[in-house]
C-alpha cells in the first residue's frame, strides 16, 4: 500500500450550516464572490478562500489514482487552526472540524486515514481531543508550528506531548503563515521561504528546550523535507558548542544534529540532489512520501520525484510503503 502522509482536505460538510453555528466557534463564513467562500475569525484573522481542490473528493481520488497512491493521510488546512481563539471556542471548533474529517475518512475507509487537530492554546483540551479522536480512528496529530507568535518549544505543551506519547500518536508539524510578512508578500516568498523558516524555528526550539529529551518516544514528522534544519545542522551544532547553555536558554542534552535521525521528514523538496542529501543526512529510513495536495507548492507526482532522484525501486517502496506501515501501524 503506497501512502501519502502529507495531503490536505476540507470536507464540504464542515462548511455546511457554518453560517448558523459559526458564532459558537468565533468563525464567520463569508462569500468573497459567488461560489468562493472563506473563513473569518473573531480575532480578526481572515484566511484565503477555499478552492476546488480542497473540497472535491472525486477529484482527489482521481489524482491519487494518477499518482499511484493507494492511501492519503488527510489533515485539515493549518490556517484553520486559529490558536488565537478563546480556549472554549477553539476546542469546539477543532471538535467540529475533526468530526467532519472522521466522517469523510470512514466513508472512504479504503483510501483515507486522518490526523486530528486540537486547540493547542489549551494543551489539556488538545490532549483530551486527541484521545477522543484516536478512539474514533485517527492515526496521529497535526499541529501548526507556531502558537500565538511563539515557537512550540517555548510553550508549556508537555501535557499534550505526553498524551501523544501515551497514545502512540505521531505528530505532524506543519507551518502556518495565513498573513505573509511584508518581505514575503511578493514572488511567492511566503510559501517558498516563510513556511520552511517557520518549521526550522520550531524544530530548533523543541530541541533546545529539551522537549525531545523529556519525551524520548515522541514521533515528530517535519513537513517540506524538514524545512532548513537538515541544511543548517552544522550551524546549529556550532552554536551549541560556541554559546553556553545558560546564555542561550538551552537545556538540550545533546548537539542538535544528534536528534536528526529520530525525526521523520516528508519528501516535498522538488529537487533530486536535495532529496538524496536528506536521505544521506537523516537516513533513508526517516523519509515519508508526501504530496501536499492540493496546494501549489505540492508535488503532483511524488513517486516519480523519488525515482527521478535516483532512488532504487526498493528504496522507493521503503519510503512510500514500508515506513508509513510501521509508523502508523497500518
């Protein structure tokens, strides 16, 4: 079974009736133009409109067939997570989203699995929601890589991480930049640079703050080939040696590169030499097939990308079939 671990979908049923119920979540569904809707949150955040590829299940199944992908592990769009909402509304919003995602996955059980989200602004609530969702069939969790402008390693999330370990739930770290910074607004720099930078900052914080030491069994999946972490590992290590732990606020027990082989990385790099480097640096056994469908930075033919990078067929199957079977216990 060939598995794509990085694919996004929004069940259309999740949006139906949201005009009536949105007040419960602090969410308004607005129509920018006929047939083109978007979510606006009471915090002032307005995300991009939903587009066809996020909502059309038949189109998605056709794309999977064309790719040679048997199963997608679906996650919602991280821009929807709205960690700025009050805790109660945030918890209700994530429960609403997860309930519709599980219904879709159950309706297409032969093709889809799913990872649950939670209101990370309330770690206890997020832990309880993950427990509920794992009982309902989720295979893991997804979190955005920043929480109210802070790196995850600088937030008190131990109760959530502990639940992930206890439940055997791999955690997919996905960047979210719904509002581009001034320097990243043009030339697609938000998607190219800001997303990968966001992941890198949070990975560095999780290592530096000792989260990976305190939770040795925590399984983290990094999107977009791990951001810049594999490429900057030497720089991370140099600063680990050159700057005292006290002055850096660091509690990590080891040099950052020592954690590289326990992290998991999707294959969305769009470059053969980069994929080979990642496999050599982190270990081919840490790679997972990803497409990032349906977004523009995604890989429309992820298996072909592995083969074009020079991976032997046995290596392709190790990445796309064997690794997810072990990590997600398929």
